[in-house]
C-alpha cells in the first residue's frame, strides 16, 4: 500500500485558513521560497514537497503506526473506545484535551517565530560576531557542506512543517463543529484559535518557545533537545481519547518530526567539530553552555515528574516521569554522538575507533589524541536550573511547611546536581546568579527569558527561602 493511501486530506474552514494565511504573511513571509520547485529540488531532490493541509491517518491503518510509539499497548492502536465528537467528552476530559491541543498549537507558531530570528540573519549574508565565527568555522572544517543558503533553507523547511502542524491542531479544533458548541456559555474552539493567532514572541504556553534564538547554537540545540520532546508527545498522544487528535499524530511524527531532529543533530555535531578543530573563535565550552541553557526547559515540557496519572491511558501512553526518564536516556545518547564526532575529527579515525577512545577518556580518565574530558560535552543534571518541577522529599522544606521536600527551582543546584552551599545553607540567590553566569551563555543572560526567570522565580519573594529539615 502506498504511504499516502493510509491518510486522508482535509481543508480547514475558510475563516481559519484565511487567518492562518494572514499570520504566515506576518511571521513567515519567506514561505513561498520553500515551495519554489527549483529551490526545493536543489536541496531535497529525493524528497516530496511538504503539504499544507490537515492530514489524518485512516482508521484502518492507524494501528500500524500506533504499535511503534513509546509506551504503546494494545489499547493504543485500538480506536473502538475513542470519542469522535467533542461534545461526547465530559467537562473535565474536554478541558484536558483542549489544554493539550492549545499547548501543541502554540508551540508550532512559537517555533516559527524563533527560527526566523536566525534565518533572517543568514539570508542577509552579513553575519557578524558569534554566528559568523560558527558558520565560517564549519566551512573551514567541512568545505563541502553547511553553506549559508543550505542552513537557511533547512530552517524554512522546518518552519513550513511547523506551520502545517499548527494547521493540524486547528483542524482538530474546528473541523468538528461540536468543539465550538457552547459549554458554560463559551465557544472554546473560537476563543482558542483567536488567542493562538494573537500570541506574540514571548507569549506562548511553554517556556521553551519563549526563549529568543540568538545563535545557530540555539537553533541546533533546540531541534535536537526540544523537538525531541515534541516527538515523545506526538508518540504518546496516539492514545488520545478524542479520536481526531489521535489520527493527527502519525503524519506529524513519522513523516515530519524526524527531519527536525536529524537537522538539529547534524548541525550540532558540525558546530562541535568546528569548535574542537579551532575553526573559529568559539569552542566546546560555548556549546556546553548552550546545552545547559536548553536542556532544563526540555525536561519541564513533560510536566511535573510526579504528575500524569490522570492522562496515562486516556490521553497519553505514559506518565510524565516515565516519559521524561526515557527522554533523558535518549538525549544522553545524542550527546554521546556529539562526543564521538569530536573524537573522530580530532583523532582522524572512524566511528569504531572514536568510540574506543571515548570510553578511555570518560571511563578511565585517560587523555589521548590531544583530548581530555574538558574537550567533551555532557548532559547537565536534571535538577539544574529548573523553574518548574517536582518537590523532592529530602533535606529542605519551605518555611512553615510540615512536609520535607522542595521543588528544584527553590534550590541552587549546579550542573552536576550538587546544592551549592555556604555555611551549611544554600547560597543566596544573588550568588546563584553569579554561578549561572559561569555556566550559561552570556547571550541568554541578556535575554527577555532570563529577565522573566529573575522576576518570577529567583527574586520573587512569594517563593520564600528553603530551610534545612531538622531530623530527630
């Protein structure tokens, strides 16, 4: 059976198609260059052009996709218990479904706004500073690839597919008229669509999509780390109670999202190789700081590690903590791939030889081929720089609380998972800011999102000050 035969294509209602066109012309006016046939064939001669349509899996082929997803059970591929119109969902389930769909749709628009911050600079051909060093460094170390127009066109392809993902969520909300049927006197589909199109950069549902892209390093790490969370969500949501949402997942996951991940991984490895070979005025430390910045935001996209009981088996295949644990292992593997690329470039060897050298460096602490642990990247501890997350039961509690345990955000963890202390107490918040300046990119410390973190979390008096639990 041809792949496309397993899907059906639908058009958005004209009102929302027109609204989407206006949004695209405002935030993604470069889109027509992707659909220029000579342009597309020059970059992707073997790949069909993207489709800007609502694409649903056919019911009789859905199980074949569902059985491949993380956490899948027999129930994941069984559509017999799904609800096919929104008015059949009880209030609590309706609001949970709406919350998930709204967040998904918001991420797609936010991602386009972020990627544009980078490709606009590439298109002008007048890069300066850090990104000029990165691009020229990649070209010096690999003259056959990573040209400006190739990187820029790749980002625009990603943006087209993100826009289609948003159209998909818009279809889920608007093709079923009962989603907009008055509930508590409100028309939720219309309100949500209007809210989404009004969101400006910095106003999206999830924090990761409110951080400015100030460098190609941000773009590469985002696609490898943050889009990977998206892959997990698309897989888990094959289990979605609302049938049209479940049928929306296969095309997004298996035909589009994989490219985003691969593009990020490839670019990240190219940057790392250029850094270790002194291709430009930047190094592995710069990439490490970028990983430190994005990884905590990816972890938080799963929700609290203690949550997810109410969505598992209804809207997703796994609870938050279960999915996050698998994600951590997968990302650790991608970081290892970056290190293998670093070793291959420095030692001029094949992958098998590089893996042997990498084991000696990381497991035995040996130096070799001009490399040490300091020349490699690592995954920060999951407790580092969290602004949302679970409350661990341990040695700290909030003042006035009867229960031990505070969320990671309240404690100054370093990148290795140690609480920074002075005089037996966690260091104060100003001192933690000083520490963060040593492990996060300077460009981030001057960003809108960092201002938000300082005002809403680090220096927000309502959070109080954790105190040591007195045992016994």
